[in-house]
């Protein structure tokens, strides 16, 4: 009995021996997974440190050299805007050098002619508006607190003298704020009045960048790490689409609206209509700000000029209403297209922040930086929504 029972014991020990390597293999697999996870964590940490260091270096570089960057950034922006035109000329058989020279020559001639024609008119209207501003303000005050039209007193419940005093204080504060704003713009944008640097260095920078644009893009693409090249190309393409969609599209919208407002207000007989219309159109790159500021300025001038004829005042308001209808239903869908990922609040914050930090140069780079940050945030959010942390998946079973 005892001898017969020994073979099963050997068989049991053999089975146990065969099971042990499986447990050892599981432990080894777990160790390998831990090593892989540790290596991945270290790689991610190095990448985070690298990009943070690059971002800090870029910010410090912009802050240190912000006083001399204006012509270079303007030249880079000009080359970026004109690169599609150069590509089309190359597609029809022109060399890159010929296309670059032709484009910059036409652009400079057009720009100089526009300055010769528009600058004297706009400067005269600006001088006239500044000269008449006190009388316009006084006229508006008199219309508001006019004893023959006591609608405001009935609405507010205050006496005419008190309303007059409040308006005087408000206008003084507004004048002080406007003076500080103009002084800040002048001091922060001193490079703008440096004609030599802006109108000499900018075309030269634009020429060389436009000539070598495709080569620079290829060279930078060759520097991308092989493992993440496709993702980085996708991010760069999204950033380029956002910047091109807003800067090129919204720039065209601003130019069209500026011409429409200027011509419409001038034909309506509004004083300083050309100046107000061009200003309203150029400021329209900030959503709703250009139309609101232009409407307030034009209605204020129209009230002083045409009162009590309501027809002309309503006509001025109708010009801006038509401009907004054109922008929302035709210009924005056709030229800008769908959403480029720039929320109006984020755009206004970026313009304010970069304007305070770097002056006029900051205003030039605010939109591209805001678009790039928006694309990066959306990319990081998409990765987070696909991660195990968000999906609450436990990897211990692996």
C-alpha cells in the first residue's frame, strides 16, 4: 500500500515543480512592466523639463530684447502673410527669388501710395477732431441736461446741477485716463516712430525670411524627434491653421469693414467719417470692440452735428448695423471660416497682457501666441481625456 502510494506523490511534486516557473514568470513580467513604466515616467519628466526650459528661455528672450524686436517681428509677420502668394507664383513657374522680389516690390509700392494718400487726410481729420473735442463734449453735456428735455432727470431723479457736476467729474476722469493711455502707447511704442528701423529693417528681414521660408520649415521639421514627429507635425499644423485663419482671415475682414465704414460715414456727411470708419474697421480684430467703439464715436459726433434731425442719426446707426450683418453672415464665414479656437475673452486678455508687458511689439505677437497656447491646451486636454487617470482604469491587473 505504501509503495503503491509513492508514484502519485512523485507526480504531485512534478506538477508543483511545473507550476513554479509560471509564478516566477509572472514576477519577472511584473518587474519588466515596472521597469517600463519607470522608464516612461523618466522620459515624460525629461520632456516636461525640456519644454518648460524652452518656454522660460523664450519668455526671457522676449522681455530682454523687447525694445529692438519690433522690426524683426514685423518682418516675420510680413513674410508669413505673403508666403502663400509666393507659393502660388512658384506653382505657375516663377523662381522663389523672382516671386519674393515681385511680391515685396508690389507691397511696398502699395503701402507707400496708401500712406501718401491716406496719411494727410487722416492726420487732418485727427487734428480737427482733437481741436473740436472740447466743444463736442460741451454740446453733449448741454443736450443731456437741457431743461427743455428733462427726460434724464425723470429717469435718474437728480437735479440738473447735480447731473452737470457728475458729468464734469466723469469727463475729467475720462480725459485723465485717455491722456495716460495715449502716453503709455507712445512710450511703449517708441520703436514705432523709429522710421529707420521699421521701414528699412522690416523689408530686409521680410525679404530674407520669405526667400528661405520653405527651407526653414524643412530644416525645423528635420529636427523633430522621430518618436513624436507625427504628433508635433499635427500640433504645428493646427497652430498654423489657427493663426492663418485668424490673422489672414480677420485681417481681410478688418480691411473690408474699415473701407465700408469709412466710405459709408463719409457719404453720409459725418464729420471725421473717414477717420472714425477706418479706426472702427482696424479695431474689429477684437470681437465686438471695433463696432461698439466706432458706433459710440459716430453717434456722439452725429448727435452734435445733426441734432435734432433723427434721420441722419439713425442712418449712421444703420451703417454700423449693416456692417455687423455683413461681418456675421458673409465676411466671417467666408474669410475666417469655422472656429479657430480663439475665444473673445482669451483674445482680449492676451492683447492686454502682451500690450502691458511688451508694448506695441506685444500686440503683434499676442494673437499668434494666444492661438498656439489654445492649440496646446486642447491637445493636452485630449490626451488627458484618453488617459487612464481620467478613465479610472486600474493597471494593477496587468
